[in-house]
C-alpha cells in the first residue's frame, strides 16, 4: 500500500498552476472561433492534460475524471479539427467552468460541486466525434508526491542551450545589475549554470565585471540580446551555442543515486511563487529603511566636517543599496495587465451571445506592467466597462445595418505607458451617450438642478453616469442597467490614484479612459509650506510654478485668475482650500503659485513657500483621515516630520477671489 502524504502543503501551488491553465484554455477557445488550427487544438489538449495530471496527483478524483473527459474530447478533435464547431466550443467552455469551480472549492476548502452531468456530456461528445470508439478508460490516480506537469514534448526535440557571456559596465551596484540580468534571462527558459555562482553574482563578486550563464531556451539569439539590452549597464559580450548532454534515463539515474533523486530545474527555477503578503511586508520594510537612511543623513548635518564627510559617504552608499533593494521588490510586484485582459475575450463572447450582439474585441498592450495592487483593483472595473460597451454601447446587428454600420461591432481595449502613467482606454463604435437624457434623469433623481444642467459642460454631463444609482438604460437586464456600476468603477480607479475620463459622440461610440499610476508606493513630491505646516503635491500633477503678487491678479465673477501659458487659470489660496491658517503676506510682494491639474482643469494654488522636491514612500491613510477629501496619503521626511500628500484632483476648493485681486 502506498504511504499516505499531506497534500495541503501543495494546495496553493495546485490552485495557482491550475488557474493559469484554465484561464489559458478559455482564452484559446475564444480565439478558435476566428479560425480553427491544429496548433490551437494541441494547445487546448496540453492545458487540459496538465490540469488532469495535477488534480490526480493531489488526489482530487472527481476533478481528475472531469479533466480526463475534457482531454478525451479534445484528443478526438485533434484527429478531426474541421469538426470543431460552436456547439463543441460551448461544451468545452462548460467543462472549463466546471473545472474552475472545482479549483475554487479546493482553494476554499469546500466540497467539490457535482460535475457528473457535464462529464457525461463530454464523454458522449467524444464518442460522437469518432463513432465506434469508446474513450480510454479512466484510471484513478495513485497517491504520490505532486508533480507540476508540463506539455509533453516530442522525442529528440530538446530546446537548444546557449552560453551567454555578460559584462557589468558600472561599478555602482554590480550585484544588483547582474542579478537583474540573470532574472530577465531566466524568463526566457531554464538556466542550468551560472559562473561565478549566483550568490557571488548577487554579492557583486564579478572578476572584470564578467559572468556567464548557460541558458536553455526556444527563443532565438536575437531575443536573448534584446532581453540583455533592457538591463541598464549590462552588455552582451557574446553568445555561443552549446551541445546539451543526452538525457539520462530515469531508471539509470535512480539506480546511480537512489537516496537523492535529482529534480530538474531545482537549482535555478524559472519562477518562484511568493505569497503577496510577504511582498507587501518586504516593501514596507524597504520603505522604512529608506526613511531611516534619510534620518541618519539629517543627523549627520549637525556633525563636525571630518566625521560628517565620512558619515555622508557611508549613508549615500547605504541609500543606494536600500534603493536598489526597494526597486527589486517593486519589480517583483509588477505584473502585466494580461492578467486582466486575458479573461475579457471569454466574457465578451458570453455577453454578446446573451444580448444578441456581434462583437470583435481587439486588445493591445497586454504586456504593459502595473503594480500588482493596482491590477487586482482593476479586474471588476474593466469587466464592468466591457459589459456596458456591449450591452449599452454596441447596437444589435439589425440596428447597425439601418445606421449604415457593419453588423459586427468593435470594442477596442488599448493599454500604453505614457511617462510614469499607464493609460487604459476602452472604446466602442456603438450608439454613443445621450448627454441630454443623462441630465434629464439626473434632474429627475435630484442629483443636479435644472440650472446646473443648463450651464454644464459636455464633459461634466458625461460624468453624470458615474453618479450612484443613475442609469439611462430603458430596461434592466441580467448584465447591467441598474446604475450601480459606474460609480463603483470611478471609486475603484480613484482609490489607486487614477482618474476616469469619458468621451462620446452620438452615433459614433464612447471611449472610457483610465489614467493610472505605475505604482502606489513611491511618489515624487513638490513640498510646499502653508503656515507652520508642510504639504506634498505630486509632481505628476504640477503643470508649473509662477511668482506674481496677489495685487496683480484680476478676477472674473467671484474668482481670481492669473496668466499661465497662452491663457488664464483660476487662482486660489491653498490655505483656504485646506481650511488652515497661512502666513500673513504683503499683497504687493511676489508670492509662489503652483499650477496643478485638478478635476476642474488647471488651477493655480497660492502657497507661502516652496520647500523643494523629494521622492518619498507613500503610506495609506487610516480612518478617519481616509474620509477627508483631498488627502491621498501621508509620508515621513528624513527629519521625522509627517507630511500629508494632497490629492489635487479632488481638492474641494472654495470659489472665491484671492485676497488682493483686482476687479
């Protein structure tokens, strides 16, 4: 009898790997509707095979049986790809959904749902594709240590190996730069050797800055060179192909070393799964180290010249190392937005079929990376925007024909990086938004007054759809129309430091534009003084700084304005906005005004003083401060002084003239 073993320690590994395979299955299935290829069917089969094998190794018999039936059907389809139709695709998707439900139940420690009906349907479908042939009998998986199965490779088709020689050209943090190059190359395949050893590379012990890596990969040499070029101050010395040793038979290997069987890739795995809470804790500690380093530098400023110089040199070195550590942790937290976009084709297909739409979803920029915390918060908002685009934006085929459009609507999701922000745009070519209808519903619900609607701009009218409970949908569907989604989308985007914009043209379509920060951890601030307090304004929101006297300002209606660029911007006292006392000033003396980008457009904020620029670690606010409008977070300067970071887009500024302005 086989010895029993504890599978709980492998549960997170199983859940993570199985989820990846199932997500890939759903994505490939939707793509197949655009054209069936043998390669795509093979990919589906391999993913199903991997899920079945992992479930069997965990002892999940029902899951393994379901995976086996799905694998049987796909195996039959491989023999006759031309018979893969929409009915088969729907059945396979139901199988994927059932397997996903099993994985979620395993993760939550709950009983598995009954999937016998779908397993029987898969079995019958497999039989129908090859009459007279019964599926291969399912063998219950024997207990054993879990092995993560990979796609079976053809015999004698081992990937080539390359000897990659690298040189670190900078004396600053050679270990960090060398390890970054190692990490980037490991994403291309398996690393079998590193000379010097990886620990020495991390320590920066590189003779002449040179080290070598033996890499097994299916990528071309050009991709290796391109990957190395992405690491600053690391150059490629040369690449040469090496002959990999022939694989050792398992039986011989076990006989040679029965007490310690070798695990392929154990010394240099391609990826390591780390619990996200550990990364969060690591990031917090790195941030605290940065603050502590800044504090030591402040102390050094009061020392005598000679010890101060020595301390400054050591602190600068420490700061460089800690900042490198912080950057590495941040890189580990970065994840491509493909974790969101890969699930959208399946969702678009399901929504379109339920609503009688014909949709082509075009996704670009899925490789753009964002902080994991931001990506996690965007899953539901992006899915809701997609639902709205298909359900409310894109017209039914008959209506599109009447309007002179193609019956198939188009929804485009574009992700791109612009400086230190990421822009995510979801655009449809549907009917557009009716701003007059939006204003009428808002007046009816008491959201705005008729007078406010009369003077409202197009942009402000479009943003009415984000008001809680406001919807212009003629009927509520099981997909949308209750007015409970767009306000949640706006809140989620703003919670991670982003902004939401809407553009729409009647009859031409609507674009939702999300502007997002790369990370919510580090931020560059312009420090300003108000009275005895210091506040931080994010540099990304600062359009410029001007110095003018308050007496030289003019005002229109109840608001002061000052010239900026080719026009004028409203000017306001930041002390009045924050409701804190400022310093007395002479209205005839020049004062600094910081021009910032707010929800209302550009606004000039009068401050008492400019205190410089600093990069800081952003810390989230806790209750009750997180309920105060206009506060984005808090940080601690090197002198130990806490500083509030202002969310200039959300500052509720009073519309009154700056003292001293002229009419």
